[in-house]
């Protein structure tokens, strides 16, 4: 690393904002309301953790910045679409996201549903039009589609909905969150590598162990913040999981054991990166950011 983590992170966030602005349809194009909703959901908000993971791994593997920017933007579109649908009345029925009204509150349920659908499609348009070696381009399409479907994010959300009011075992809770939250985070890490080349077996194993650790850590911290943070800080409704009787790490383990688990996962993430040495420090810093964040 030749740049401080804070400076690097700000630079990547700026690049992603610019790239997303360019890759999303203009709000002047018909259908105007749909395009407004898509841009409202994606632009000017969020920590961009998933794009940062793409860039951190891509930089480690020597990927070209323009390819990383497009791939990271596609991941962020998938993430934004999932948030739109997750917030809708048929799912979590939330009214606040990233400190502003959720998309269905601002634009109506029908437009919100379509905006999520369109963002999912736009993500794969962006991936398919990224100029790169065919083998790598196809692999990236497979990684993101697998992580988004019934054996990934959508499957995890389905389990989440079916688990309301139920007491899950630790194994069941981990399975749900490895799919709902962890799948896209893991995909972001692997996509970064495949922005440059196919990783070796040893490299791929190390990245997967890292990604699995931060994927669970992210959700553990989310569950902690749900009961410890304020809505004005979180940018979304605090205490909602508890109020909706959703199984969480805090409800299953308690607050202090959940905090200890998050720290254990952070350490696991660091340890998994040993084969890469100091070159993986941006990934280590992102693990710290995920665990130590306040929102």
C-alpha cells in the first residue's frame, strides 16, 4: 500500500459515485419516474463496503481501475436493489434507509418494485459490457448471479422471512446470514480477484475464509447496532429486528457474547490473509471497519 487507508477509501468511494452516475439511466429518459427511483436508491448514500471489497482485492491482484469500477458498480446495484425490496411492506416494511425515506415511501410500492427489478438487470448489463477476457467476464457473471439467487441472497431473505417469531439454533442463524448478507460480500471479494486473473487454489481458499469471516461479522455487528444505536446515527430504523421478533445474534447469544464473536471473526479475517502479507492491508482495514463501525 502506498496510500493511507482513509485516503484510499475516499478515492474509491468518489470513483464509485462517479461511475454509478454514468452507468445508471438518466432521469430525463422515459420512464422518468422509474429512472428517478433507481438513481435515488443508489446515488449519494451508503458506505460502499461491497465496492471497497472489490477494489481492495482487485488492487491486491493488480486489476485495472476501469474494470474494478464497473464490476464494483454492478455489485452496488445488486445491493441497492436488495435494500429496496427488503424495505417494502411485504418484507420488512421500513420507512427509513440511509437517512432518507425508503424508495417505496418516496415513489410508491409499484415503482419501488420495478426499480429493484431494473437495478438487478442493469447490474448484469454493466457486467456483460465490461471489456475484458471472455473467461474472466463469464466467471464474474457466474459469481454475482450465484450470490444473488435462491442459493445466495434471495434464499437468505426467504429463510429470514420464514424465521420471524421462531428461535433458531446458532447453525441455522449462521446459514441464514451466510446467504442473506455473506453471499454478496463474499462475491465482492472474489469478483475483485477475477477483475485481474484466476486466483491460485491457495489464494482462493484464503480469500474465501476471509470473506466468510467478514460476512458473518457484518451481520453480527448489524444485530448489535440494532439494539445499541440510534436511528439518526444508523440511517435506518433502530430496534426494528427486536420489535419484529426476528432471530438475531443478540437475541440468541446476548449483547456481550455477540461483541466477542464479532471480534473473533475480525481476527479470523486478519489471519486468513497471511499468505498475502502486507499487500492485503486494505482488506484487513476493511475487516476492522466492518466490525468497529457505528452505523
